[in-house]
C-alpha cells in the first residue's frame, strides 16, 4: 500500500457526489463556504435511479441556480394515468397553475447530478475528488479526521474538516463509521427493478406518468426526459434475483405491462434495488451530519426518495453556512436535524403504504408467494403479505448499496 498523503483541512467535507451531496455543497459554496466532495466511484453514478421532481424539489434546484438548466433536459410531468388489464381506467391532471413550477418535471438522476456538478465546480470555490472511499472517521472536539482510500492506487489520504456531511446512500459508510443506528427494516418478499428502455408509449395513449395496477405485475411507467422514446419501467420481482436473472425473465414481466405484445424495444439499463423502511437514529452526531438516503430510506415510488433528500439538502447547506459564518448558533443544526427526522418519520411510512396499495389492484391486493392471482386478492392473503416478516429493527449491516448499473443496449422483440 502506498504511503498516506499529507493532511488536508477543509471547512466542510461532503461524502457522496449525488444530487443530495451536490445540493448541500452548492448551497454552502454560493454563500462563500469552500467545500470538498469525496466520492468512492470513478464518476457520477449512471445507474437508473430517480427521475421525477415535484415543485417542492424544484424550489431547491432554483436555490442552487440550476433549475433552468435542468428544465432544458426535462419534460413536464403533468398527467398521471391508471391502467388495468392494458386499459386506461382513470387519469389525474397535475398542473398546479404556477408560473415557476407549473407541475412536476422528469429528468434522469445522472443528468441532474451532472448539471449540479458542473455548476458547483465552474462557479464556486469547491473541489470534487473521485475514487475516494472513506474508511475511517474520528471525531474531535473541534474537528473531524477522515481517512479515504483510493482503490485505483491503494493510496490513503488523511483529511480533517470542521464539519462532515454524509450523503453517501442507504449503505452510508459515514453513518456506519460514526456508529449511528439505521433503525427499521428491509422489505423481505420483493425487490424493485428499474429499467430504462427505448419505446414509444405515447402511441398507445400513455401519459407522462402511469401506474399499472395489478396484484402481481404492477408497474410504474414514466417518460424520462426530453427524449420522447426513453422511458422508465419500474416493477417488482421476488427477492434475491441478480440483474442477469432478472434480465433473463424480463419479457415475462413486460408482456403483462406493455399495452400490446409482442413489441420491439431497446433495453438501455437495468438495475435492482432492495426497498427499505429505515431512518437514522439521529441526523446529527457531533460534527457529523446525515442527509438523503444516508439518513432515511423508503419506497421510492411516488417521489419520496430523492425529493426528500433534496428537502434535507437545501436547508442543511444554508443552515451550516450560517453557523460557520457566525450568523447562527450551532443549535440551528439540531433544529434542522430534529425537524427533518420528525417529518420523515411522520410522513414516509404512511405514504409508502399508500403507494404500495396504489400500484396493486383497486382492492389493494399485494402479491404473496405461493398464492394464485385470485387468492392474492383475498383479504386474509393481503393482510399477511403487506407487512414485513422478521424483526422490525434489523441490523444496519442488512443495508448495502445497490447492484452496479447494467448497461445493455440490447434490442429485443419479434
């Protein structure tokens, strides 16, 4: 192993170069606080993740100065349709009438992160370092020591900072190394799959967002951005499958989701995720702060994944800048941490259960292994399958990072 480099000190170090971390960084940097962002990957994560941003999230993008650039690569998401047995049974218009935020917008998360990254590094006093995997954290009275390992060179770098912010996802190393419990559970019976494909759903009457309601083959189908033929299909599979195993049975899912079948489509990306219902015991421990999935993780369907992360990030960046610059007491950070945690705990579990029901049939049936489609609609089966099994407080080690992105480019069809 190469020797460690000399110590670097920074006012704020942010671990995680996703939209949440970059939003915290931009809010700090635009207020005159230099920041360093450390990311364990070689670049911005390209896997299929969030895509929809409601007006509250757009307000935070407006604060960073990036909203206009994001809108150039986005599409207005203004109609939600409901489908049963390949027929649209209802739709909801989502225009809210505002000038700045007329409705939600759709833009792939990697494009959002790229816009935030360019804005941060070209306009403000900031640094971003990739291939920096944080392996050790030590808190002192007046600063935090951080050791990062570059997997490409085996070189360790020692950093110190006045404040450390963890925005490094549900498997957060910052949270684990800081010994902050991630309370809750992981849903045991079903994993989520996000696929990006090229296909024109508009020709079949699909709107910008669509819920396919079924007790087994439920799905969420949304346009991803300015490209009219690039769409996201999210659906559930039995837990434990690999990306390759899911890809092998993909058409068995798609033939129940697509409005017609067979069709010719191009698979661009596929990735699975384990759905969690977890919240960190505290969002602040001394000079360490958590935001986004590092602080709370829940069912992403319905927009409570990245949206809640951005709602963490903006206020945290502004509050931390005020504390560093002597414009506010440190207790402001406690106010932020308590308020955000209480909001997540009050709203997310109820909203998640609502979304789980909405993506099934109108009677709310949830898929359960070992039962036929008709059996799954029975109330007793529904009740037994809608709650997780096992302990409600599984160890943090149960939460890991998602599988790596599977870039395909395969054209499939007759």
